[in-house]
C-alpha cells in the first residue's frame, strides 16, 4: 500500500511538473509572440513615419519653389511698373511742354516763324 501511495504521489508530482512546464512554456511563448508583435508594429510605424517625413519634405520643397516663383514674378512686375512709371512721367513732361508751346502759337504766324 505504501508503494501504491508513493507511486500515486510520484505520478501526481509528475503531472504537476508537466502542468507547470506547460504553463511556463505557454507564458514564454506568449511573451515571445508579444515581443515579435511589438517589433512588427514598431517597424510598421517607422516605415509610416519615414513615408510621412518624405511627403512633408516634398511639400516643403514645392512650397519653397512656389514662393520663389511668386517672389520672382513680383520683382519682375515691380520692375516693369517702375519702367512704366518713368515713361509716363516723361510723357507727362513732354505733354506739358507741348501744351506750353502751343499756347504761344498764334494763327498769324507762318510755319517758319513757328519753327523758329
């Protein structure tokens, strides 16, 4: 009887040991799966972050290009307006001068007299 009890106890210990092995190995397996999952998610996030950074850099470059084009266009238009303004001032001065000269012309004068 003692042998049976000892054998029963050993079998129970053995079963308990096997159960503990399964629990421990299951926990380790879950930890490994969790770690692999975290690594996969981290890589995926890094790829997405890199994609968004590239897209942001492209948008910044396009904005800088548009800004440069706008600046050049503004400067060109401003220089044209400056030249136009100078021409308009000369036209005004010439018109004023012509108006003053026409005031001195009398209908009695000949063309030669007017030219002098």
